[in-house]
């Protein structure tokens, strides 16, 4: 995971998992300490609960400090994990109008609906 803060922008790449949590927390704290939290997570490939916990804590810290977290983008794996755990609103992942700030379109359904045969008229 590379999480480099520059002008309040934290770019997140690769996995956000327990192995990367220490570095992630340090980068997020630095951004919040600077008075802003701007996140670009378009390149996140995997996320576990430790990664989500670090993001939730950073968003909460930013709000307590009077800053509004700003997501430039969130990868599909990050958005899906947040959705499964009910964290989308808490992480402020929704844009105005309720659309997810996802960097990629949703995957196709696993089982596309089967077309129903047309009703025959006798």
C-alpha cells in the first residue's frame, strides 16, 4: 500500500489490509492533522476490516476537527466492502444525489435474469 499525503490528498493503492494498517493510519492522521482529508482510493485492490477501520477512524477524526472528508474516487473493492458492512454513509462514500464515488462501474450480475417466454395467445 502506498498512501502518500500531499496537499491534504491521500492516495491509496493496492491492498488496505492489516499488514498495511500501521502505515495507513499514520498517513491518514497526518492528513487529518493538516486540517483536511481528501482521499483518492481508485487504485485500492483489496480491503479488509482493518483497512476499513482505519478509514472510519480517519473520517471520524476529520469530522471532529471540523473538516469534511472528500473522496475523489473509491475503487469497486473498497465500495463493495463498505457496502457489505454498512459503512458507506459513515465513510461519506456517497456523492450528492446518492451515487457511489466508485472508480469503476459495478460488475455484471453473477446470474443474469432469465428471459421469460412470451405468453402464447390462443
